[in-house]
C-alpha cells in the first residue's frame, strides 16, 4: 500500500515552466477607451484641483477640501495612465500599454 501511495504522489508533481517574453501580451495599437478615460480623469482632476485652489483663496480651507479630494481621486490615476500611454506611444523602452488597467474589453 505504501508503494502505491508514493507512486501516486510522484506522478502528481508537475514541472515548473517559466513564461517567456514571447508568451506575454503585446499590444501595438493605441487603446482608445483607455486613452479617453485617462485623459478624462487627468483633465477633470486638474479642474477640481484648480477649483479647490481658487475656493481656498476666496473662502477658506473647509470649503476647498471636497474639491481637493475629488481632484486627487481623479488626477492621480489619470496622470499615471496618461504618462504610461504617452511614453508607450512615443516608443520609450520599458513602457507598454498593458501596464495600464484596460477599459477596452
């Protein structure tokens, strides 16, 4: 009985096969929806941050906090995605479209 148990354990082990670079996802076309969303988030983030700054100058900190919050929530992912998409479009080494969450599914 122990012999069959050992044989079964040895048979279930699988060898590790590393993923090669050729097997990874490569996209050469500009993702339209993802680019649109990145630019949308970037523009609205800048608008909210600018509105928060003007509100802070005119009325004070308490009134500006909602604009700064919304500006930060939209500006940070928008600038990240826009930067990666732009550098990939320029052809800089180390940047790929698949580094950005895709909305083109």
